[in-house]
C-alpha cells in the first residue's frame, strides 16, 4: 500500500513497481508491468517521463490519475503550434509596470524625496517578482500546499523545435532562467513530477529525449482492453463489453488500415453511449453499430469504409 503523508495530507511516492501498479489501479487506470516500471523509475530517479503513442491510448489520463492518487495539483500545458515563452513559461505584467512608472513620475513631479526614484532603482523595481506572471512551466517549480505538482506537457509534437529548446533547462535542472531576475529553480527535494506526451505527428528532438525516460504506449490487447472497460464503464454488461472490444480490435487490425483507428478512449465512449441507449443491452447488431459509428470513428472516409463493410457482411 502507498503510505499517506499525514503531515501534508497527500500520498507518499510509491516505493516499488507493485505499489505504482496498485496506485494506478485505485484510480481505475489499468497498466501493464512495463508502464508501471517506467512510472516508478521516473518517480524514483526524479526524471521526466515522455509517453509516445497513438491518440486515445491513455497518455494524458495517466498524468491525471497520478496527480489525483498522489494528492498533487495537476498543472497542464496544452501544446499547440505557435506556443511561446509568454504563454508557457512567464511574461511581465506590463500594465502594472506602467502604473509603477507613472506613480514614480508623479512622485518626482511633486518633489517627493531628495531626487525622486532614481532610474536604476526604478528599473529594478519594475522587474520585481511581484510583476511576474507565472505560466504553467514556471508555476510548476513552486510547490503548493499539497507538495510538488504533476506537470503535464501535453501533445508536445504539436509545437515546433524552437519551443523544445525552451524546455531543455527545465527538464534537465528543473529551473528556468528569467533574464531580468536570474535563475528560478524548484527547491531541492520538491521537484515536480513531469509527464510529457506525444502522438508522434512529428519526431521529438534527441536533445529533449535524452533528458527524459521514454515509454511507448501501444493499443492494449483484447484482455487488457476488457479490463479497462470494466474499470471505466462498469455499468455495461460484460457480454456487451466483450463485443465492443472484439469489434474495436478488429477495426485496428483492418486492411486496408483506417486513417484513424479508434483508441481506448473511443472504446470507453462507445460503451457508455451504447449503455445510454439501452442499459440492458448485451448484443451488438450491425444496425446499431452503423448508427453509432460516429462515436468511435471521426473521419468520414473511415465511417464510409466501415459502413460499406458492414453492409457487405450483412448480405442482400
């Protein structure tokens, strides 16, 4: 069992791979041994963990469950094309800085003090931490009441290579350099737990990968996917869950391959949608599958291809 840190009201870090596996299971996250090992090593060694895999296989959910079960704040940086330092790391509160300058000028006009506020003193005052707007990466370096947070850098592959360069200092030394202030680092022993995810729409640079532990998160086999459905959609009849798994597994192995095969997230959504239509449902009919394809397939060509296949199999 994971011990509770009663002094801080949060769970202590797991002490073994088995404890990681149990911790994730309590959050209804079904992991295999290799994933539990990767998470344990990331926690034990204080290293960021880069998770790559197809969309919908549970990369983001892992960070959410980890934060929830450890009692930590989850700080999420959702990546996108054009993401920059101002949105991800920090920026200055220019409005408040201008107000500070105006107040200093007003004081000088009124003759307050011997010479008013000197220029160099003013420069130092407007680049004080009270004017610093901390964005997710910088905020993750300051432990909250529940301890160091879990920092989720989600879908890193959506950004560009220059942004990856901003991350290197953080991932290697858990610090950020602000030119006007210097280095801001996480306290020793209070570093954030960092999870990065990528759907591999492009390759992540080697310099960033070297700073992380790495794990490829693949589609689960039928047995593990059934476990996931029983954990995440327990309201479904087992017979229905088995048929959902069988059909989804068949779609993933289909030739020619679909443009975007359904992930585990789609399997869960589909199961819940089917139960919403009929809580006693136990059998998937071709007609019901066809009517609900939009839950698991998100591209028209994929929907048309599967619909045509279902109609061929149904016969005249």
